[in-house]
C-alpha cells in the first residue's frame, strides 16, 4: 500500500462560500498512479468543512438556507465573547458538518454518484485562504 499527501490551496469569499473541489481531487488522484483505495479530503481549520452534495444553484441556495436555519449568524454565541470575532456560528456549522470525507476509488476514478460532488464549505465571517489536504491510500 502507498500513501500520498497533496494539498489544494483555495481563497474563499467567507460565509457562506460553497466551492466544488471535485475536479481538483480527481486530478490529484489521476496523477498519483494509484488504481484502487481511498481518498481522504480534510480541510485545515475550525471554521470550514468538507461535504458532498449535488452542486447546482438550487441546492447551493438550499444548503445556505439550511445552515442559516440550523445555526443563524445573528444569534449570540458565547464563543464571540472569548475572541470578539463574531464567528461563533462559523465554528458550530463547521463542527456540525465535519472537516473530512473519505471516498473509495477504483480504476483511478472516484466512486461518486452521478450527481455527487465534493464541496468545501467556508463558514467564517471573512474571506480566508484554505488548505485542503488530500491523502490517497491505495495500490
């Protein structure tokens, strides 16, 4: 078994930026030379997350609405008092969604559904430079 670590660096617009990174992950996998195994995608930071959904305008809007309904921006959060940065909602959304996703691959292709894309969810209240670690384990 071989393990390969690569990095994707992205600039985000701040909450609620949802960025399709499927092609970037697929390109890294293709260049790895591995045929079967697992790819783990992990975002560094506590105010962003990795998820998967059908990346189309209607669902992007629905996802933004869902995050706002579950964890509204304009509510008081105790975390905001700690640092004064007003991003308590960002940490909660990221913790709820999670920082990583593992996807199997075979014949050097991600085993995603037809309408399934890998998405970086930026929840911080300001633009950020994000590092996404792509770890490929396989043969």
